[in-house]
């Protein structure tokens, strides 16, 4: 026998086992209806329904037992045949459901193992205001949502636009993406780098986006708002207006995350508004 014939026999045997499963219980439960009716039909076809019954008690008991057994056997046969006919479809649907469950499980596992970074912005700027000393640092939070550290993460400003009077945004001479600074380690640290490792945990890494400097005491000059590009690049001072920024964090293996921020700057730290797009 070749492999195809062996596979066919195995499949037929599986169909027989599936068809047999539960038939005895069903036959015992439905014998009074299916079996009795089927037996009566057979006897009617053989013209034996008018045959005189036994004249003794023992004969009547024996006839009742025989009638019950035959009804159960007939019921089992009918149920088994119908289940055997439907076995291939039933087995196919069962295999398809198992395959769907396995596919969903594999997808869930792959998703849990895939490196993923989430960028979050907390619009409550009151947490980072310190007007008397260093001003306001505006951060974006980078969370590692995977089960292992993500190395070589870099933060970029990928777009910078300002709103015209009619609300239309246009680019502000932006030609190429700029590296943004990570808050840790602080500026001036010899270990400061544009690439860091974002680890899994409740504490996110912080991306420095803006630094709003307070004006000197007794000065009527406007506050200054600096875009925090990497320390090895010149910082940008933002003029008054409403801006739209596109930020991106990239890492190895095509891992990336994006966020859009809107900034309304009117020259006063206390009136600085930043919100997520």
C-alpha cells in the first residue's frame, strides 16, 4: 500500500471513530421513538403487524426484551449511518477551528515578542513648570511595550510646520529630520548619546522636545522657547505662533513609533500650550 492509500484508510477510520462517538447513549435515549417506529415500519412491510402475540407471561417478557434490544440496535444503526455521512464535514470544521485557534495563538505570541515602543504625551504641564529656576521642559514619554530591551533607540523631529492666519499649516524651512535629545543622561554628561536602550518597565525614557526659558527678573523681554535638538546641533528658538510637530523614535529591526504635537507659543511660559494631535 502506498502512502495515499494508508492516509485514506486512516481518514476513514477516524470518520468511523467520530461517527461511533456517543451513538450508544443516543440510541438508548431515542430507541422508543426511532427504533420502535423503524421496527414497526419493517414489520408492516413484512405484513407481520397482525401476528398474534405469545400466550404466556414468559413469552411476553421475552418479546418485550427482544423488541427493546432490536429497537436500540436499529436506532444505533440509523444514528451511526447519519453520523458517518456527516463525519468528513464535521472533522473538517473541527480542524478548521483548531487551525484558527492555533493561528490566533501564534499571532498573539508574535505580537508579544515583537519590539514595540509607545510614545505618550502628558498634557499636564504643571508637573514640569519651574519658572523661578530653569523654566519648563516639555517631554514625550517613550514606553517599551515588549518583553525585552530595545537597543539603539533614536528620537527625531521629522516635521515642523507653523499655522497661517487661516489655520493652514506650512513647513518652516524644514529640509531633513533632526535628532532630538534624550533627557537622560543630562546635557553635558560625557556619556550623553543620541542612541539609548529603552527597557521594559513602568519608568519611561524621556525625550526633550522644548525648553521654555523664563525671562530675567524685572525684564519685559519675551520668554524664549528652544527646540531641544541634540547637543551637538544648534538649537532652534521658536517664534510666536502655533506649530505642528512630527516626532519619531526609531530602533533596529525596523522598530519605530510616531507622535504629533501641537504647540501654541505666545512668548510667555505661563501661557504655553502643548497638546497631542
